[in-house]
């Protein structure tokens, strides 16, 4: 299978592997993503997120480690998986790394953090994460942290902007060569990123609020602004972000949101941000190996060259423009 897809968010490393006590590995597991599925499905690069469970989420998963310690716990598992799969998988920090890995026939692994909570207001931790290979940080998950506020049904919280540390992180991430990710962020925080980021940013796993009125989704105004800044939206496969109250993700709903993103943000803003292994929806296309079915459904609406941009070209341009 041609190495075609760049997917900008999965939870495989933390949610499936790290807490399994060695029972689940990237080489062999029943989830949406494993090495066989990545290779069979045509992966060029996968963004592996270290999601930090806190509050009710942490309690439900039995996570008792503080956020910074939990990052280190999953990071250790990540390094172990890189070593175990070095014949077919290699880390990537920038465009040149991805191209070199592709030439060597290896899938690229880009390390990300979902929820900036382990930074805890300490810029030296941002520097540490960069040195460890982290190249994207989702500023918030569903709770307030030292950077800012999350998406919320409470209008007061939703309209709150970034804290000073969040603004400082934008500036430093722009300098270092890290992507700012607005998925899960408050509306106020989103507009602060638009105002203050000198580099393109992205929504690694989001959909369209006009089509599905969920606080996690982006409004048409947000989509337009993100597109104007040269950013990319990775389409999220979670059913509840595609259709209100849905538990099943059908391919045409994914296509519908992708067409809307094209119309509001532009073709150059379209990408894949599956949220594989972090979502519980039943998927018509089952797992990573089904991405080609989505491509087939895009063909009536896009040219082959446009589909190539959606699958990898838009993200390769964003990576080339931002990551170091």
C-alpha cells in the first residue's frame, strides 16, 4: 500500500498501550491502530498523542499519577515501542525526518501532548517536551489548566481567553518549531491563538459546529480564520462531533464535514485527525485500514490532486512551515 496518509491525532499510546502492563503493544493490538494496520492502511505519518487524564477522567481510568509524572510514564512506553518497531517505525520531528523515513520505507511517528496540564506554568517543561520530540500540544482538554480554558456549555467559560502563560507558550512554540493545537480549546482561547500566533496553527481533531452543534466543533468564522492563517483541520471520526447524539460514524457524514471545511476554510485546510483509539463510536470503515474507503467517497467531490493534498499534502506543507 502506498504511504499516503498523515493522521494528526490518535490515543493509542496512552489509552491502549501504556497502562496495559505490557499486555498490549503497538505491534499487536485489537484497537483502531497497530503497526500492521498502519502499514496495510497506507500510513506516511501518525501523530501519537500522550493524553493526560485528570479530574473525573483520571479517576475513571484509575490514573493516580500527577500530570507531569503521567507524561513521563507514557513517554517511557512510547520510547519502548519505537525501539520494538524500529524496523518499520521511526520518530519524526520535522519535514525532513518524514521524507527520510518515507524513503527508508518506514512510517513516521510524531509525538504530541493532549492537554497542556503537565506544563503547570513552567516554561522549562515546554523546553523539555521539545527536547523529547514533542511537536504539537493541544492547549487544553476539557478542564482549565495553566494555559487557558476548555470548550464549555457555560458561555462565561467558553468566552474566556488564554492566560498569560498560554500566550507565552504560543510565542515560544512559534520560536521552537512546535504546533499550537486548538482542539478542545475555548472559543476565547481560539481567538487568542489567531491573534497572537505568528505561525500557522491547527485543530488536530475537530469538526464543524454549523453541521453538529457541539462545543468541541469549530464555527464557520473559526474555520475561515484558521484557513486564513494557513492552518489545517484534522477531521475527527467521533460520531457525536459529526451528528448530534449519534453513536455510529458513517462515511458520508465524514465527507459532509470535509466538504464544509473546504467551503469555509479552503481546500488547503483539510486533513485527517481520526481520534483513533480515543473514540467509542462504531465506525463504518472499522479502523485505520478503512481510510481508503473515505478516499473513495471523496472522489466525486475532489480531483486526485486535491485528495492527495487532503491525505498528506496539506499537512506536509504545515509541517514544513512550522516544525523544526
